[in-house]
């Protein structure tokens, strides 16, 4: 069921005062609420819902306004809910006519709304924010000709990948999906697959690599049989083929990939876009390895931060900026025996500084001072 959108009614209440009668109408949030095209956001976000039975969802202006406030003031969901009750300007920005003393939504509704909208729909917030910034002369179109993005890697809940774990996990996911969709398999290999995985881990830990490879071949055999069995059972059914096309594709990629191949590899089934894990040092343990998606903070190269950049910095990098110019300079190598150093310059959203540069201090290692000390000691010995 589609949400019931809010409209200005102009109604009066004998026991409550209207928000527009008790707040300053020249406040920045009030002006922003009057400038934004809420009908455009309602049309973009309303396309996700369908007419059907059930309770209507929360209004689009309320949820979109909360998302803008959250990223503009850099608040968590808990703090945002607390301030929304206390701040009449927040309530007016979200479409309320009278002051509310209790939340008309649950805190978990914010998370569910973001998950339902997805990345493509949330990009409408960027589009509308840029339109508002242009209307209010806070930014010119030429200011977006150059956008500088500062990226970093976020940690992600991805187990350190091994071939045996990935193959066994792919088989388990296919078996669960087949049972859920009513596809009857010849054999699920649940017990023997688990037994082969445990044997592989034990043999690998004991450095018995021939036996470990034999257990790995068993796991590949079990997974290949399940893949071929599902392919035969869903060959004539277009609906089932569409459901199984991506799980079968990921399972085949995991089954065919090897350790030394070039190009992209699958390191996690629930997050196939994850980057390969990296070591922080030669003696780094598995806990010190990091993998995850790239997050970014963007801003215009010639204008200070505005609401458009605040909303833009909360979304992933993909499909947001097609042409991005980044500048990076590397300092020349110093004398022999010194470490290689580089100076990276990047511009990110506040409160980070506009330019963060690191410079290398002059080398004062003990190797360069050894000859001077030895000569001084020789002079002292000669004087004696």
C-alpha cells in the first residue's frame, strides 16, 4: 500500500498552537522546507510501493526529511529521534503542523525505509538537494564541473575466504534456496559435505596437503553435482531460472576460480563486491586483514559544504560521480637507505580539513651518525 502523503490543511486546534505560529519563519530549515519540491520526492519514492492490502507506510516527506536532517547534522538514528521530539524546526521540516510530544514512528523504521529505497532511489535526494542549492544561489552549475572525492576502506562482516569454505557455503546456499522454492534435489550432500570441510581444515592445519587437496576435490564434486542438478530441474521453468541465475553464476565462479588467476574473484557470497583482503605486515594475523567497500566524502572544489554535499557524502561512490578528478603528488626519493615517502592531497567534507598533506621528516637514523661517533672515540683514545 502506498503512503498517505501529508498536505497543508491550515486547521486550527483550540488546545494546541500551530508550528508556523510559534517558530521563526526566517529560519534556515523553514526556508529550505518551503523551497524543496516534496512532490518530486513523493513521486520518486512512492514508485517503490504498490497498491494492496496492509497498513499504509509512513509519509514520504517525514522519512525523506529525517534522512536529510540525519546527514546534514551528522546524527545517529537515536540522537535524531531525541532531537526531533525537542526541536520544533525539525518537526516543521518533516511536515508536521502541530508540535508532537511523541514520535509518530519507530526508530527501526528509518533503517527499514533506507533498505527499501535502495541506492538508486536515495539518489533522488542528491538531485533535489542540488536543485535547491542552485535555486537559492548557494551554488552555481559551474561549481560542479570539478568534484573531488576522498575515499577510504570500511570494514565489512566478511569471513576470511578460503576455497573450501566458499565452495561449501555455495553448495549450502543453493540447497537452502532449492528447498525454499520446492525444487527436489537428488542429494543435498549436507552431512558428507560438512565432514569433508572438517577433514580439509584438519589436514591443512597438520600440513598434510595431499590429503587436504583430496578433501577439497570432494567438496568441488559435491558442489558441481548440486549445480548441475539444479540446472536440469530449472531448465524449462522461466520463473525458477530467473531466481537461480545469480546463485548459480556465483557458485560456478567460485568453483572455477583458482588462487593464481588474474582479474576479479569472489571472496564472499553475500557480498560479492568485496575487495580482496590485505595484509598489514609480514607477520599480520588473519584478524588484522581488512576487506570491505569503499566509502567516500565529496564536495565541490570551489564552494563550501552545503546540504547537497551533506546528503551526497552519505551515499556510496558507485553511480554518483562519473567524472572525478583527484590530485596526488609523490615526493622525490631521498638519499640511499631512507624509506620511500609520498604526499597525498585530497579534499573531503567537513569537519575534515580541505587539504591533508603529510611530509616526511629528514632522516636521522643511527646509521648515518655511526661514523661520526666512531671518529670521536678514536680521537679520545689517541689523546689518552
